[in-house]
C-alpha cells in the first residue's frame, strides 16, 4: 500500500474521531435556529466534510463541520411537537373558555365598567383578555393589543358649562364607536377571531332542565347556609320586584331546609339531638334561612377560593363582602344599610338580564315576554311543587279506593242483593229468547235439481 493512501486513511480516521468526541466549552456550537434546514445548508455541510477529508484536519474547519452536522440532525417536527400540547385558542362555541376570558376583566385595578358596545362581554366574545391596566390582548397571540381609555364623564353640577359637557359627550361617543370597530379590526390579518365571534347564546345559563335548575339552587342554598353567622340581617335584604319568598318557600321540599340546617350546625360546631332524624317534618316547623335563599335564588354562591364572608357570581364574576352589611363588633353601624341581591350583579349578568338569558338579542323581540335566570328558577320551583302535589293526591286517592274498610263492608252487605238481581236479569233474557225462537219462521230445505 502506498504512503499517500495510508496518509489519507489516517486523516479520515482522525476526522471521524474528532466528530465522535464530546464537545468542549471552547468549541461548543451555538444553538441552531428554529427554522427548518434548507438545501443550501446541506450543500455547505457536505462541501465542508469533503474539504476536510481531502485537505487537512484544521480545528476551525472541524468545528464548522460539527456545526453543520448538528444543524442537519435537528428535524423541524421536533420544534413543532413542543407546541402540540397547547389548547386551541379559537373556540367561539365553548362557554367555559368564554367565562375564562371574561374572568380576566374581574379585577377592578385593571378594568372599570365601559359602555355596553365595548364592555368586557363584547371583548371576551371576540377573543380578547385583559392583561394590564385598561389593556386587552388577543388570546390567540396574533399580536393584537388595544389600550381602552375613555375620557371621564362630566356633568353641569361639576362646574362645567353646557358646551363643555356636550363636547365631552361627543368625544366619548366617537371613541366608543372607534373601539367597537377595533373589536375585530385590531386582530391580526390571519387571526380567526377577526371574522368570527361568540354567539349570542354564549351567556345563556343552563336552566332549561328544571331538575338541573333545582339541584343548583339546592347546592347554592346549602353552601350559603353554612356561613349563617356571617350573613346580614333579613330586614336589609332587597329582592327584585315580583319575587315573593314566602310563596317560594312553600313550594320547596322540607328536606332541603333540614339538610341545610344540619350542615350549618355541623359547620358551626353545634350538636344535633339523637332523635332529630326520627322527627316527623310535619311536627317541626320549617326553618328557613331567608337571606341564604334570596342569595341562592339570584345566583350567589360561596367564593371559589374559600374566603370567609365572601359570595360571588359565576356568570358575571361579581363578588360581595358580606361583612360590609353586618354591624361591627365594636357597635358601629354597617357600611351599607341595604343589600340589593339583584342590583349587585353586573348589568349584563344573565341572572338579572332577560336578553342575556334568552340568548337571542333580536332588536324586535318583546323583552317583557323574556325571563331572567332567577325567574326561570322560580318557575321551576312552582312547576315541581304542582307536580308533587298532584302525585301525592293521586296516591292518596288510590289508597282510599283500594283499602277503604267502609266500602269493603258495603260490598259484603250488597253481595246477596247483586246475586239476586243477576238471577232475575238472566231469567228475563231466557224468556225473551224463548219468545223470539217460537215466533221465528222455519226455513224450508231447498233440494238440489
């Protein structure tokens, strides 16, 4: 074997050994870009390998070869697989995802109430979330972001003249119109939220099934009753017009209040009598926590984070600190003298807004015929009470018809009379049959010709 051929083989083995050795900190390659490898990169890598194999084993060239090989060995699908576990962001039909976006507007230090065309519901329907003070960002990361700022409303009572007040109102109205256009136009060009928003039914509470509506009311009432010591007094509670708690209480089962009373007693550390379960519901009066029932009917429930004395709404994410409606321990009066369980909701909440609960929002729709969330639950209580009364009445009637001792004794006394009447009836039938048989003409037999 010639010397030149042996020299080439030694150089080739040195190249292979240098490639297989671990990289040190001095000659470690820089991280490869996330873009997929092109044909030009492959060609430059092949030329580098060929140059080293045919020329010399310069360390700088070896580093370039290793960098080229490292770049080629990273397929693009590995980079794409890192983002494959993310949840889809464009889901305008998902109510839970809509509520997640709406909840980002809950913090009062980041967002304040806006006019209805650009309120938080409209931004959440278009895929926006609140990320900073008066700033919304697209949930799909299309790059869209809007700073929503409006001039404060002023009034003549503040010392401004009429022209100044009207000018401020015109500026505010024009800004509202511009922000309403940016609900869709502020998205990226390829963002799907640009051309599609959530349907009007996205706020609709799932109360169509009366069983589901009543079970939700029972759960909320039980949860709020557990914090009975933190609830305000009954005389400061204001309910919406058309709601009669006394009528509602009569339509609810007694078992609800017994369970809620036991749960509240166990939470407060009180002990129940040993024979409490054996007492008849008709003997003990129905103990109802009217404040807890009013809050539960209007959609209020205990806070999800377990904060004491705090109730919240799961549809508009409004929260109420009940300690502001109770007298303080030192004898001071309450911060607020009345609690409007309906007015404390946001104006767009489906528990009080008929249009939001109906899910249609047609301009020519008769709002008087629509029902808010609390009205649907109250109707469910009435319907279920009527059905329960009818079923109990039919059961009592059936028991009376089947097991009445008076009617059984009467049937035994009249048994002989009925038998005698039956015998006379059959005797009359036999006599009539005999008369008809004797008078009917006999047919003559026709002989074959």
